[in-house]
C-alpha cells in the first residue's frame, strides 16, 4: 500500500474509531474517573516510573548495545496512544480511564520523554546529542483522540439510540482496521 495513502487513511480510520468509542462514553464516565483518581495516579506511576525502571534493568541484565538500550528506554517512556484506547474499547475495559491516561500521558510526555531519552542517551552513549519532543506530535495525539471522542460523546448525548445502534458496526470496523494495521506492519 502506498505510504501516502497510509499517512492519510490511518489517521482518518483512527479518528472514526475514536469517535465510535465516544459513542459509548458520557461525561459521567469522566466525572467518575475524576472522583476516584487513585486508578489514574497508580497507572501513571506504573507507566512513568515502574515501566521505565524495568526497561532500564532489562538493558543492564541483557547488556544491550547502546542504541538498543536507548530504544528500549524510548519505548518505555513513550505514552500510550489510541491503540490502547481501542483495546480498552474492544474488550469492554474502562475506556474513560484509558482516554484520561492517554491525555495526561501526552501532556506529561512533553517533559518526561525528552528527559528520559536524553538521560538514556547520556548514560549509554556519553557525549551524544540532546533530543527534544516535537510539540506538534502532542497536538496530533489530542486531535486523533480527544476531538473524535468528544464528537462521539456529543452524538450520544443528542441521539442515544443511534449511538447504541452503532456499537457493533464500530467494533467490527475497529477490529478490521486493527488487523489491517498489524498485517501491514
């Protein structure tokens, strides 16, 4: 498949999936997450501290070459994206919590990702260049997650019957897109 087509089609497909996820959510779901923030705090701690620490320990135990070690740290420090939201949606998890974590992680990543990657670069390859996160990527995550989810929630608010009727088609479409992406990778 042409990479230009993928560059255009994949974000559109993800936006449609995220809108479908929004069809299942209400403001009450997010109010519940805010009212009981323990899950958010624990998950953020696990993603930001424990996962990064485990990645570092793995690099040390396996004595990975510097570039692989930095790559491991980059993966551990990267925030979850819309795929995590999709899995949560498909398996009927706490999608509001997952979307909240995606949004918060994307904001935190503006500081944490360059910090962790630069630390790893200096640790594994002393004297290497400093890296910075492109703020446009953070905006892109918000555009692909928050905006379509919000549109889906608005549709659900004004037309709950339509939102309910779209549940199965959106899940089927989501699985097809997920399989296509996995096969294309």
